[in-house]
C-alpha cells in the first residue's frame, strides 16, 4: 500500500527499499500501489491551518495535497501534534534526499536510484531498481462518502469490522461531494503532463492513469443494492462507504450552474466558489435561466453578486470577510450603525418542502421544519425538482427556517471609500451592544461612500443537518407475470362514458405497476391503445344470488364473495344513492353483466366478504338479470379502476385482438395475455320499457307502457325524460307457444290489439306481449313481457 511501496523505516534513521527486488524483477511489469494518501488536513471552524483555502471541497486545495502537505512537506510526530496542527517539516540534511522519507513523492522515487540508509549511512551502491523503468498503477484509489473523507481516504465504517473507523476529525455525516471531489482531483492532477512525466525507457507516462482502479464499483445492481438490506447485510454501509455505484452520474453544482448560464448566453461569470452535488435536476418547462438558478440557490445556499462586470456565484458560509469597528464607519445623516428588526409576523415559523427522493424510485417526498411555537401555524410550502436524500432536504428546510428567523435583524450603515472593496455578498463582523455580530451585505450603493443594507447571519445556520440518514426503499421488483383482464360491455353508468366503448378491468398478484393494452384487427401489427395504472378489484361469488326487484332494497341473504386483492367498505344510504359501491356481476362474458350496489360490506375471512342491503339491476340491467347468479360468478368493483378502451363505432360486433400485459415489457413478451373479443356497445342499448299494461275494450285489448331513457333520466324537474335516441320507436311481438305470431313497429307507447287481428293471428288461450324500445344504432333493446289470459 501507499505506506510501504517506497520502503521501510524502523524509526532509527535507517531506510530500506525492501520491495525493490520485487519492483525490479523481470517478471513484474508495473509498480502497483493501493493509493489512499490523504489529500486534506481539514478541521471544523475558521481558525485551523488550512482554513485559508476556503473549503475542503476546493479542487486546488485537494490537488495541492497530492504531491504536497502531509507525507510530502511535513508530518505529525504524535497525536497531540496532530490535534494542535504542529507540523514538522520533512527534511534530509545529510544527503538532501528528503524524498526517501516522503511517501507522497512518487515522482522522485520513480525517477531516482535508491540508496538505502543503514546505520545512518547512505549506501554507495543503489538497489536493483532502475529509474523510470516501469509504470506505476494505482491498483486502488478511493474515498469514503463521509465528512472529511479526504483526511483519511482509507477509513471506512462497518460494524462487523475491527478496522471500522472515521477519518480524522470527521463528524460521520454522509458526504458524497467529498468523494466526487477526491476523484476529480486525482484525475485532474495525474492527467497533467507536468505532473506525470514520460519515461525514456518504455515510452509511457510515470503513472498509467488508464490503469487506475477505483474502490469500489459494485456488481450488485443499483438501487436494489443498497435498498435490499434483507438480502445484503452490508447495505447499511453504503451511504457513507467507498461505493461509487449510483453516484458517478452526479454532477458538481458548479458545472450545472455554468451550463445554465452558458445556455442563456451569459459569458462573464465565475462558479469557482460553488460546491455541491447535483444528483438530478429538472427545471420546470419554460422556466428562464434565472428561474432555474433560483431553485438551485435556494437548495444549495449560494448567491450571485456582480463584481467588476462579472457575475460571481459564491456559497453562503457565514465566514467573515472583514471586521468593522463602528467608529470607523462613515458618518452621514443617519446614525453610524442603524439596527432594525422585522415584526415576527413577517417571519415564517413552519416550512414544508417537496422534493424528489434519491436512491429509490425518484418519488416525490416532503419534509417539514417547525419552530416549537408555530406547531399550529400555516406552512410556507415550496417545491424543488431536485433529487435529494431525506437528510439533505431536511437540512434545507431547517436552514430556511433559521435564516429567516435570524434575518429579522438587519442593519444600515455607510462604508468610507477606504472600504470600497467590500461589496454585496460579503460578510462583515461589527461590534455592538449585543457583542460582535455578523451581517451579510445585501445591497450596496456606491457614491463616494457606500450605503449598505445588511441582514444578520449566524454561521451555524449553514452547517449540515443532524438528521439521521434513512435508506430509501424502492418498490420491490415485480416479475413480469401474466395479468387477468376482464372485458365488460356495460351500460352508461355516469352518462359521461363513451357509449359504445367497453370497459377493461385488470388485476394481478403482484401488481406490475402499470398495464399496457395493445389492439389490432388481427393477431399481428398491434398498436398501443391505453395504459391502465390502477389494479381492479376482481373476485368470484361463493354463494348464489337470486333475482330481486329493481328499485327496491334487496334484503335477502348476504352475498359472499372472494376478492383477488383490494378492500371494500360499507357506506351510508346517502352515499350509495350518490353512486358509491357499484359492482358488476356476470358470467365472465363481455356483454352479460348486471350492475348492482351494496351498502354493507363485512370481512368474514381473509379476502372474503359478505355484501348486504343491495340495489339490483341498476342502469337498466334488470332486463338481463337471471333467476339466479350461481356460485363462481365473476364480480368486478366499479370504483374507477376499470377503464374504457378505445373502440370506433364501426367496430361494434367486429372481433378485435388485444394483447394485455406489464407496461415495461413489449406486447410480444410471454407475460402478455391474448384476447380476441367483439363488443355490442351496450351503452347504446335502449332500456326496456316498464309498466306494460292491458285493458279490455269493445274492440280488443288496449296496451300501453312507459319508456325508460339511458341518458339523463334522474332530472325530475323536466316534463319528461330525454328520449336518448334519434326517434321514438318500439318493436312489439305477440308470442304464443314459443312462436312469434305478430311483430309490429310502433312510434308511440300504446297499441290496440283488436279482436279481429287476434283472430287472424290464430290466438286462443294464454299468450304474451313483448315490447322493446328501438335504437337506430343498436337496434331493439331488452323486451318487457306480460302474460295475458282472458
């Protein structure tokens, strides 16, 4: 590894190049190093030795520590020195070869002969190593996605490992940005020719960067790993581990902001002070560049300021740029320092944020931050089309809330010309009655002296949230199994349906998430018809259901049925009369369905329900109600899950082919179900007439009836119900002994069956009259029948 490739020192001033026989062997083609050298020595706060670099994420800082810093320029003699950052320079006074003590000085080790130090004496003869003779491979590089990971890139967390530990001075929070910046710094540095010389021996670079291996890319599929902690017990190590699976597509915030600026035509801008990780961002359609940047500024806590004609983006860190003494501020008409406080009513005390959850199925989630005294107050809601973890989004709303509360305090003052270099976005510290307070300059007007408006800030507001990491749980994998489609040619239920289009209910266990329907006139050349995203509640009866009168409560024995998933609930009579708890019961064919409703649903066993207090024969289906629906009859709950599929009016009674299956598969997949089916367009079918009566007079039998309408029949304020057809017409049949003796087309709901006509028909004894309303499109609907025996 990086601590032993270059030699061994027992601590007494000796240096042995103990691996040189290996590196020099003709059987070895390269020098392999597990390179986990530290690229930072970062601490919290503003007063540590490296604070001048501004941020641990600064690429210049990280690159400077690849061949610099600890292990190159200096080292720590002990833990106390490390804690206090007492750095001891690495020198070699006797022979001016400090590189032999530097594990980071790969270049000097590679391009120089190696003379061992034994007993403090430099050996005259070098080892077998030939300078510049072989390339160096980084057989491992990597950094954990944890706070201050670059302080000790080799450290990792694993409760089952005795070597589990955090990097120096890490707070243990998840930090994928430091992992990304580590890899960027390594790639950038070793890709520069001045850092990676050519060999005059083999013609390649010192470090063969193309042979660098990042620890770790996992062969287990993301996001199933790490989501499935039941299957893989190390899944809990992923958030703060070395894995780059699922992370390499994330972009630096600076790159995203630069792309937005460039796409808007902006040229003169600076994003070098932006640090953040963008997993995914989708600005709303039509949003301007300003709007796209605004969302990022809110989420990541940065601002844009204009300096010398350049738009500069910088993070809000709360770091002091200048300390101002009140007596040095310019004196104007107003007081030297005017402090302000906004009313508390103007400050939000409850903030809610909707975001897109990373590491899972990218579903919308919401988090909230509330001050204790605002539990019952209204929430200020925001929405960001950003992929984030829960802890990140929680940190954002907590920052918003804290910033708003602190920013109630403001200040106005004037800067003298000597402080004209201080501008908008800078943070100043001013001593006052409440001690030294920090203010961010939001507005600066320069006219000799600079008039300033500022808001108070607290640097702690910009620290990351302590919210514990929660593993996102994607939906479990659902294998592409066949679904159960149920076609239903139903009457009009709400009146808003397409009358001739059939309904399709689909169920499956497990449900595939969405089901696609493809259709064709033959079993090839299919075209997409529609997507069904709700699972229908489908089942079968476990008890017979005898016929009952329509329009009256059916208080008969409870109907027992078993459902394939889904739940039912009882409803009030008022809700039932408003359309709730509708159900279709039929023999499984497309056209033979009775529509009924039920008020009471009782779960009597797993997936087994008993339905009582029913309304039968709804929507005119009383005409097709059989004497009994037997055990095993199909039932479908009409709760909106069954969807109508497209069907042209000309395609009625024409067999069409359908392929139905999981939407994520093609229609030729074995998981698709093939159905060939023709439909009558029951929604066009006229309802059967009612109140069919006869009266004897001198000429014969006077017959009359009342028509029913399939459209808008519940409006009681009109003089009559709508006709619902192009014209009023009826088909009347005289039946006896199973034969039709007379058939008459009528335009009105009454008819005289004269004794002469009856004699001509050969009618003697009992006979029946049947009447159906006629539709110009559908033809005759169901017949109403009356038996006559006089």
